[in-house]
């Protein structure tokens, strides 16, 4: 009798997991993100961008003045997703975590959640634009 109960429980558990895996509920667990990087260097120089996380390399991209580069991904279940980018322009190199789940997918963070994270890259700092048109949130370069 106990074996029959265990089998029923396992069957129900598997059924629920299958339903969750095939519904939009699963997508809510793994938030979809769209990162956009825009070259807004005041000097109008070409910006070389190289973004990656621990599993994926987005390649090296060359952005002319005003040009943009974008990529999409889903935040992992543990909300530890980080994409780091290196930036180079004449006479300068810098790095910055262009997406950090603790900053960009956390309602408690000072800058709030972004599903479309638009970054304007200036010489002094990378700035995340606000959807409401307010002052962007600028951050110091990591290096």
C-alpha cells in the first residue's frame, strides 16, 4: 500500500513538473533580458566592446559613434547571472559588469529591475538609461 502511495506521489510530482515546464510560469522564473550598449563617447571615437559571462562569449564588436550592440538571455534560477564587458577606445580600456542579477534583476536594488537594459557608454562612466526618461544611473568603471 505504501508503495502505491509513493508511486502516485511520484506520478503527480512528475505531472506538475511537466506542466510547469511547458507553461509561461517557467519563463517567469528565468527572466528574459535584453541588453543594449550604445557608443556615446563624446570624442566620437570607435568603441571596441567584448562581453561574456562564464558560459558564453558574445565576441568582439566595433561600434562607431551612435552605433549599438545588443544581446538577449535569461537570468539563471539562482539569480547569479553576470555579463562582464571590456571596452576600448583610443588611449583607454575599461571593464564593467553590464548585467548583474543582484543589481539589474532585483526590485530591492537602488536602480531597480530592467527587462531592457539600455547602457550608454561615455568616457567617464557607463550609464543605464531610465525608461521614464529621467536622469540615467551612472556607475564607476571596474578598472
